[in-house]
């Protein structure tokens, strides 16, 4: 049975924006580097994995999530170029033009859809590939779900439970507790005072969960804060999902959509993929 491929759209879009020169423009002069880079990454992933279908998950930047409301400093200070925002708005329709699915809803992050998709596919007896550079997704690694971590110029690194344990010293299910203790500078999650990655892993080897630590009297002064950090770090597997039937992408339709956007080079890549399959 072919796997479901789930892609963190925002993660790959940001990688594309910073990897492709901003001199790459659309026919009307508008920015095109993210569109080109993301479209190319999508094609490469599909060709490498040949999944049963693809779901691309997106953040909704215009609406705060419960994480932002619960923790004022969460992701504080992030500012994006206008050209990045413009292209982010065009990407979901480009993906959808091929017949592949997108997931985006106010109040949810792309990560939440990764978790929801993995949970649903595993429950149905399937296997999942989760493509993202966000290590929060390590909590999804299982016998049926593998994380594809992009590496520039190389094939993606495959992360399963053994690789999570090798990198973090904890099991995938312990990753939210690990993040709560260690903190996450990229998301501005403070973590426990004086606790780094090694100490966090050591504590989770001694206690199976953050809750067990708190019940044993550890971090009494920070208990409520640490519970909040754990909640923020936990992917919401109840995020609303579209239907995910098996799909053979319509790369010709994607090529036509790319031409409408003024991205003839990207259209050519979609057409090459169509004729080579």
C-alpha cells in the first residue's frame, strides 16, 4: 500500500523563499521565487515517494491560534517580507490545481494538520510520510509514520522512533514534554529555568512524563507554566481534515495554472513530470 505524503506547506515555502534568488519574477514582474522553489520541491517529493496522495498543510497567518492567545510571547517578533506573504497566498491554489489536497483553517497551524493526517491514516491501517523541517513533528514518528526532514542538495533524512531517541534521548511520545522542559527559542517557548536539552532528556528517563515530575514535586513553582508549554508543543490531532482519496496529480492542470500566474519555467517543470510518468 502506498503511503500518504503530508507536507508542511509553510515550512517548505519559507525554505524555497530563502533558497531561490529573489530576482526570479513572474511575467508581470511580481515575485516568483517561492512559487518556483515550492513547486519544484513538491515535484521532487512526489517523484521520490510516489504516494497514494498528497496533503499540503498551511498556517493561517491572519488569525491567532489558541497558542498565541495562551502565551503572549509565542512566536513573537516574526515579521515576513511582503513578497513572501504575497506568494504564500498563491500557493494553496497552485497545489489544488493539480488535484492534490490542502488543509488550512483559522486557529490551526500547519503542524496540527500533520498530526491529524497521521492519526487518521494510522487508524485506517496506512503509512504516512511527513515532510517538514520543524522538529516538533518528531512527536509523530512511529512504526507507521516517518518524518522526512529536508537536507539541502541531498535526499531527505528519514526520521523514525530510533532517530528521535538518538537525537533527543527521548521517545516520540515524550517530545512535547521535552520541548516544555527545554523550551523552544524559535517559537519563544521559555522552558523550565536552568534546563537544557541534556537535563530535559535525563529527567524524562527518570520520570516518564512531565506530569509525573510535577506530581513528584519537581518544578512546583513552574508547574502551570510547564503544563501550558506542553500543551502548546502538542500537535492538535483533531484539526479538521479534507477527504483524502487516492489521487494521480494532474500536472497538466498545474502547468496551466502556473502559466496563468506568469510562471512559465515552473509550468515547464510540471509538463516534464507529466510526460515522464
